[in-house]
C-alpha cells in the first residue's frame, strides 16, 4: 500500500457520520467553545493513537484486543474486544440505515433497497482486503475534500458573526462525545502499520490523519453555525437544499454518501482483522460475522441512525480509544505490564 492510500484509509475511517452531527452539537455551545473542544479532543486522540501504534508495532502489528490481552491479561483483552465489537456493530448498523436514506433521496429507491445496494458494494470492497480498500478510500477522500470545500464556498459568504459568537456550557458533553466519535481511527492503525511496514512512516501519517480531518470539521462547523446559528438541523447537510435548490440537494447527499462509505469500509475492515486475530477465526467467516449481523438487524426494522450511533459510538469509542490506551500506557510506564512477545518498533 502506498502512503497516500494509507493516509486515505486513516482519514476515511474518521470522516463518517460524526461530521454530519458536529454542527448540530456545536450549536448548543457556540463556535469558539466548540472549536476549542474539537482541538483538545484531537490532541488527546492523537496521543492515544500513538500509544496504540507503539504497542501494536512492538508486537508485530497486533490488533488492539490482542495488545490489551497480552498486557492486561484475559480480562483486559476481553474488555477491549467487546468495546470495539460494540462500537463497530453500532456504527455499521447506523451507516447502513443512513445510506438507505441517502440512496432513497438520490435514486428514488426504497430505503431498504438502497441500504442493501450499499451493503453489497461496500462489503465487497472489505472482502477484497486492505489493498482494494486503500484505492477506494483514496478516491472517495479526494471527493470528500472537494465537497467540503464546496460547502465552505457556498455557505461562508452568507454567514454572520452574530449567529455563532455565543457560548454556553449547558450541552458541552454533547460536542465532546461527537468529537470523540468523529476522530476515531484507532482500530485500523495496526492494519495500516502492517501494510506500510514502517513505524516511522505510520507515525508521521498519524499526525496528518488527525490534523486534516480536524481542519475539515472546523470549516464544516463554522460554515453552518455562521449561516444557521441555533437553527442548524440535526443532519447539517439537509439544510443545503433550502438555500441552493438542486445543487444543494446533490452536495447535501453526496457528502454523507462518501463520508459514511469511507468510514464503513475502515471500521468494518478493522473489525474483520480484530475478530480474525483475537478469536483465531478463518478470514471468510470473520468477514461474514462482521458485515452480516448489522444488515440483518437493520432489515428486521432497527434503523434509527442517530440513536444507534450515539449509544454504540460514544460508549465504545470512549473505552477503546481513550480509557484503555491510557491504562495500557500508565501500567507499562509503572512496570505493571510487560510487552509479551515484543518486537522492536522501528
């Protein structure tokens, strides 16, 4: 895998459904506090991502669950595995539901038919592996960058400072939770490291993998808050059609199409490797266990995009991407955990 493709996988895993909810979460506290929270969460998540990379590289590219099991024992490994699995299942379920609505809007098909079409195409890319995923993520990440810049160009001239220059701490946790979800790419780090084969290259890419999405998120939040202020809708891009007609409708649907697809691929790919390694499972069976249950649950009638994402994402991400990596770091620094099977990070 080339560095550009590896960076695209990291960025694409982050830029998913979370970005669509950031402006709505930010409207509760104001633009300046939201930008400060977003920056602080980015620095914290970058710190824990480097912890993940360091320990995974020392164990030859081991997945998060394996790292936790070797350093914290069976209980720690199980907690990490369950947290990642819970987060992944909820996110994939929410993405399938969200893409059903997007396909329905763009192509006029029934939501469940749209969801099924999306699932087949995205799951096929995952089945083909990281190489195919990298090329797909690179193309879609470039498309997303163009679309986010288009939103800024469309909205910023209409903005007014008074719409966003207020502050409130009443819903601060909401923007914290959404920011955590929007900046999580930790599960795919071991796969990216093994594909590149270089600790130094992966570490450098990690910095850009957090700085670039944060800059995009900041532009996205600012654009909507400056124009809509406290009237910003729950899924921000839905407001574009009311201002720009057909062009706004297309941009408003293409952004979640690319954002959710890249995130679905990244999260599912990482969960596939997690199941395969931690449970010692055949890759084809691990693929089926990863992608089939969310689809079946959605087709059974469970598909509330926002509530599923909030419940599974915030809980799983907080434990797997912040709490446990910091626990790993502290216990190792204090000498309570050893790097069993350690392979030197290059």
